[in-house]
């Protein structure tokens, strides 16, 4: 075998090994924000909510969870931070429960009732449930950052063109219209 022109020796299985490795994610060092800072913040707020199970602490824990979840989502989308399965679950829990609670808190006329009481629920139970969401997300952030490999490699880029952005904006714009239509139908049904 003449290797004078090409110093790399090629083996027949070399290309197949490289092809398999290209789909595996490489390890990324643990980031302090996700390993230590977010888990400590979520654990602290969750513990305070667990101890002081009031409507105000429910608001604080929902706001904290929503902000942490939205920051994680922004960092993954805008800054192309590594995505892990644990981050997907944290974003779903924190943004879903946190923003859902914030939305109900800000848009629902409760009068003198607490948010939980307006839904005929116990305030302490709802606050403890939000604290449990914060605890679970803190553990997922910390353990996922240490032991889980990113889903995609560093060179993976999701390219969104104008058609995809238009589709997302139109789809998001339809949701409030459907909600308003559903409210009008319920109101009409209650009148008859």
C-alpha cells in the first residue's frame, strides 16, 4: 500500500464509524447557571412556598418558575445553548404551570377570593403543588446538566425561514380568537 501521497491510512470501516459518530452528541461541560444557580433559586422559592402556603407565595413561585423557564427557552432558541431532555421537561413544567398560574392570576376577576378559592380549591394545596413543580425542576436542571448529554451536536442549527415564522405567528394568533369564540358560545348557551 502506497501512502506517500496520502499520509492517512483508510480502513474500510472508517466511514461507517464516522457516520455513526456524527449523530451522537458530544459532551458539554456543566454550566453553573443550570447546575447550581437555577436549582438553588427554585429550591429556595419552592421551600418558602411550601412553608408559607399563601396566595402571595403562589404568585411568587409561579412568577419565578415562569421566568426561569422562559429564560431557558430563550437561551436554547436565541443563543443556541445545548438542549437536553431534562430541559424540555423543565420548560414544559415551569412555563406551563408558571405562566398558566400567572395568566389566571392577572386575567381572572377573583374579588376578595384567593386564586385557588376562585376555582374551589384549597390555597395551601395549590401552593404546595407549585412548590413541588419547582422542586422537580430544580432536580431535573441539576442532574440533567451533570449526567445527560445534549440531544444535538454543537454544529446543529435549526434554520427558520419566513414561511415557518409566518406559520407560527398565524397559528399563535388563531388561539386567542378560538378562545374568544368559545367564551361567546358558552355565554350564549347560558342565556338559553
